[in-house]
């Protein structure tokens, strides 16, 4: 039985581990061919490729830093060159740097905003330009965060980037809708990923977090991937400009300690 994304091509940034890897593999299981992007972990990207190919889908692995405009354009160009086009863009790559607001350096500000907001902006622009030239519809899905709306003290740069992403998504839904291009955000809360390894191993801190989550557990990358697959499918064709929160109820129950 064909998957919901059979015949589609998707780019997933930051897909060498964690949520990005889970999304890439899930889209492949739904029938899509993938461009696997990594910045500094080729071994993880190769593992993603193997899992994709095990589903019967094709995978192209590319090293690209989404903070660099030439790299974003190359991701899109190679999707068209090697896989015949691109229908779905998942902007998953992201970084965070913690610091008191008064201690944030310009270097760290630029690093976070360049990956989490500028990279999304210009990669989406390159993706949209090719679709408009070909007069094809498409789908953009941004992996945002509950912190596009919820305060995260000592991570002001991250909140600024994700808040900007929320407004960018709403604006582009209006601009791109007439071209048949949808754009939505997924806002995960606390998800079990390699980046949260220290939290998972700190029992007191983990227990304090879980008290704020009504479902009393952290989420799984596969759960974010399942939502992504839905938003990338024809079942979500009439959805654009929205944010889908996947946080176990954290946002409606959270209070800063």
C-alpha cells in the first residue's frame, strides 16, 4: 500500500540525530525520498541514510550549514538535481546557548539567530523560488519550540529566534498561500534527544520538570515525526499559518520555579 508521501521529495535539516533523524526516517516510511542534511556529524547522517534506504526510499546526504546562504541554496539545488525536485522542506536544524541576558555576547547572539531564524528564512526562500519557477505547490514545516511563546529565562536569544519564527510563519502563510505553498510550525516541549542527555541523567532536575508536565513524561522524537508526516501529507492540505504544540500539556501547566 503506497504511503501518504509516495513520490514526494523532502529536505530535512539537521537530520543526523534526534528529532531530525526521526523525521527523515518517518517521511521515508511514508514513501518520500530524502535530502539528509548535517553540519558536523557525518556518521550520524550516514546512519540516517541507512535507515531511509532500508524503507526502500532514496537518500542524498549533504553537508550544509544553514547559517550560510550558499549552503542553503545548494541544498535546494541538489534536491532538484539528484532527486528531480523538492516538495517538502522541514526546517529542523537549531541551536541554543544559555546565558544571563546581560552576559550574552554578539558572537553567541549571531550564532543562535543565524541558525534558528536566518537559516530558516533563506532556505525557505530558496525552496519557494524553485517551486514558483516550476509552478508547483509545496509544504514548509518549521520545528520551532514551546519557547516561541513561553518564556525561557537565560535563553533570550533562543526565545527571540523562535518568537520571530512564529511571526514569520504566519506572514508567509499569507504570502505563499496563493502559490499553493503551506507553512506551519511544530512546537515541541521536552523531548528525549541526545541534546537532553545531561537532563535525563540529573534525577532531581528531571523530576522537577516532569511535575510541570501533565502527562508526566518527556516526549519522543518519533511523536514529533508522526505530526510532521501528517502536516506534510495531503490530509493537512488546508492547514497553514498554524503552530502545533506537542508538549504533554507543559505550556498550559508551566510555572517558573
